């Protein structure tokens, strides 16, 4: 078999059973964190639906003309759209579409017969970013699906989607992949000896696609380190410098809120590392390359301070998700963060 999806054995088993019974659905909804491998799993489903030499175990062969063309993104019956933005890794094979393009291209293509395969596959990412008009176009197609097509929708979770869309799909919730499995996957990718795959596997927190992109693109780890330095700095900076960072993050939030969420997530992970280091569990920290700084801050901050930081970050996350004014939320975070006292 040639499943390229890492982990997700229960989801793979579900698809395999459906194939063995010749009961592939006309619509699937795949949910999971960014970087967990939603596009990879969707592409695997596309291969299963079109593979010419699929063995009895119901997995794609990976070597026939259909599988090869799908893997190389050259199959004329497989379409990948992203209604949001081009994302590192996941977005490199996606087409950004406006409402007009979705109406003109998707609706035109979805009613055509397969050209070179058995089934036409339409993969639409980031559907939680759809506006109502886009959702209605999609819903109408799901209500009356043409023959010989499979529509695969990708989203972080189903909670913000129209219930009428979710109810017309078979839902797959992809789970974080075990660290050892990601480490094994990275070891098989032929990466350079200087790539810190152990740290990347931990930083990925169960996201194999993110791990692979971080391994081949050093800029991802550089940006991670920049966020760490920003957060560590604000724990020792003056209030004036903290508020400057708050203003910068507030401005960034309106351009790309995911970047601000990533900053807070980085801060949360690092703070957890500080707590682990202070508890004598240094072997469990995620930011392996930062272990000296983590240990230093574990001596500069009390356990109460560390737990308070974690609480403040969670509150900040929650308020931003609820659309509370970003400048107020981030100012409150900076104002209430404890000060790390240097040890001489």
C-alpha cells in the first residue's frame, strides 16, 4: 500500500472499509489542526477513488499512472481549492479562489464527466473562511451531487460550519500524531544531518506536515525563535517596551490573526517548558535548543508566576477568539505578566 498519510489509522481503516464495500461517499469533511495532513489524506482518498491497481487491502498502489499523477498534482480530474490564502506546505498546491471563481470554475467543473480517471475529486480547504454566498454554492452541490464525483472539504473543526453542510458529509477528525511516528517519518525523508529532527518532532505537537515543512525550510524555525525571543524579552522588559509589543501584535492581528495566535501558542509552549524544567522534568521540554534559557527562567520565576502566565495566555486566547478588542486584550496581557527577576 502507498498511503502517504502519517498516523490516522482509524480514519484510513474507515476509508479502506468503504472502498472494499464499494461505498465511497460523495462528500467528506476532514477536520484537524493546520499542518496535521488534511490535504495529504484528501489526496490519498483521491488515489483510492482512481487507483488502477489497488490491492485487496483497499489501499492505493502508489505506482500506477493515476496515483503518480495525483501525487504530482497533474491529474486532470483532481482539483484543489483554498478559499482563504496560500499556506506554507498545505497551500503550495492550492488555488486561491474568489466567490466568482468558485461559482464559475467549481460549478462548471463539478458537472463534467471524469476525463482520465473513474472519479472527479474536488478538495476545498479552509472552508471555515467561506462567506455565506460561497457556503450556499457548496451546499446546493452537496444536496444534489452529480455522479462520479467526490467533494472533500477541509477545516480546522466543524463548530463554525453550517450544520446543513456538515450533515451532508462523512466527518473525519484527524488526531495529533505520536512524536515517535513523526520522528520516524522525518528520518525517512532523506534530510541533512544538520536538521534538528528531534526538536522539530516535538515542536510539531503531532503535525507531520508542519514538521516536514519546518525540516526543509529553516525560515520556519527562525520565525519560531523570533517569537520566543519576543516573549522572553517582554518578561524582562520595561512596561513601555511591553506596550510597544502589544501595539505591534494588535496591528498584526488585523493583517493576519493566525500569526498572533501562533505567537501566543509559542509563548504557551515555552512557559510549559519552564514549568517542566523547574519541576526537574527537563527531558520533556519541547524547545530543546532553548533548554539553557528555559532553565534560567525557571529560576527567575516562581511556580505561582509561571502558572499565572499560563492562565493569562489562555485568557488572551479566549478573548481574541471572542472578538474582544485586540489592543485591550493584549495590553491587559502585557500589564499583568510577572517580571522575571535576574539572578546574580
